[in-house]
C-alpha cells in the first residue's frame, strides 16, 4: 500500500487485509506486548491543520508501538500562521526524514494533493480532510462492528448481512462518507437518517437508503446505530433546526435506546455533544462501543502504518520480534 487516502477506492481485499492485520496488532496489545520492532528506523509525521484528540494521539501511539520515531506538527503555533504553504511545510518535514505523513486538513482533497503532487516521496495517510473522507475512522468502525458481530477472531470475514444506521449531520460528515463506501464494499446494508437539510444533494449516488424518521429507522433493529456529531461550527440557520428540536427528533435518548434491538450496538466517532445527538444514558450504556472504538483505532492505525511502511505485501507476520 503506497498511500491511504480514502475508502471509496479501497478494494474489498485491501480493506480486509487492513482489518486482518489490525486483528494481529490487537492480539499483541492484549498480550501486553508494548512494542513491536517492525518500524524501527522509520519516521512518521503527524501533520495536523485541524484540531484532533483521538486521531492524532492514536496515530502517535500506533507509530510508537511499532517503534517508529514520531514528529507531531500542529498548524497552530507553526509558520503556517506566517503564510507558509502546504508544499513548503510538507517538504520541510520530509527534509527532516519523514517516511510517512499523516495529514488532517480542512480542505477536502489536501491529502491527495500531497500524495500525487510530487512534492514529497513519503507515504500519505488521510486523517480527515474537510467534508470528504476519514478512512481510518471508517476502518476502526468496521473493525469494531466485525469484532462485536463475529467474536474475537473474525479474520477474513466481511460484513455481509450486517445492517448499519448512520444518524445525524451527514452533510458535513467525512466519517459518514468513509463509512458508507467502506461498509457497503464489505457487504453491509447502510441506512442514513437526518433532517432533510443535513442530507447531501448527491446522496442518490450513494449506496445507502435515506430515512428522515429516526423512530422508523430504529424499529428496523439495526445491528449498529452510529450517531454523528452535529458540526455546529459548520452550521448555519438554513441547515439546522433548533438544538432542542434536533435532540427531540434525531437524538438518541433513553426511550430510543430502550426501543433498539437487544443486540444492537451504539457507536459514535467522538467527540460527542452529550445531550444533543446522544444522551449520557446512551453514551455510557453497556451497548455503547465509544471507548472500544478508540482502543480499536490504535490497532487499525498500527495496521495502516505497517502496510504503508513495512512493504507488507510479502505476507510477513507483523508480530515478528514481539517482546514484552
Ligand atoms: N473521531 C475523530 O476523528 O476524533 P478527533 O477529531 O478527536 O480526532
């Protein structure tokens, strides 16, 4: 794998390879193997032009657990504020020895530009670009669903027959886009639920069903109910009902939690707006996989970095050399 830019162009085989390697990585973490020597001598740069808690720290933990060196770059406090371009910033970091660049950027398409412009030779991983995609979030979501559905060793299995309902601010959500492409590539049935103003205009080209009524969607008993953050920072009055109205009609509260099927899981990529799209009861309930998703994210990102940097097409065991 040269880059990981999106899930729209990720094949079923490539997606399953990442999920299966992530299983291997999760095994090592469960055996309390703190570090694998796999990426010793490699340097991973976290290049973040937008804020992040989970994704940035998860990539840092993943790289360190594979013994890579990590350089963290945040646009805040850097020479970006003096007008330095993406090209000059990236080339500066490459000159310091970057083998992989993990980039989060407010502009949709920035990771692809970095990967295809010829500015740098490092592998590029998209850690979220504008409203376009967030591929490692979707991969960790698929990993979480697969593990919950098929048990601890679900290597080789896809998500055929699994139903996933994604609720909320679909319009602005790169998480929703990456999940729609990935989950359907893996065979899942995907339903989107949102106010009409928060559904993208091109949704008819997406491989997903659209429903406007959350109670109707829940009555279908999805295997996974994925609540999305309302992106208030990108919202204007034309898109959004009042917070009170949104919460009443599209929020996951205690009543709707009760109405879900007994085996349904509740997901959220974080950060959560508690009391808006999800109540505290739902976020903290035993069906919630919110923290499990965070834990799984480290394994998935270890897998992505390994496949990017270790030339793993050879089929080598990524756990080789594991030491406690
Ligand atoms: N899920 C997610 O991308 O969270 P952060 O913005 O905290 O990275």
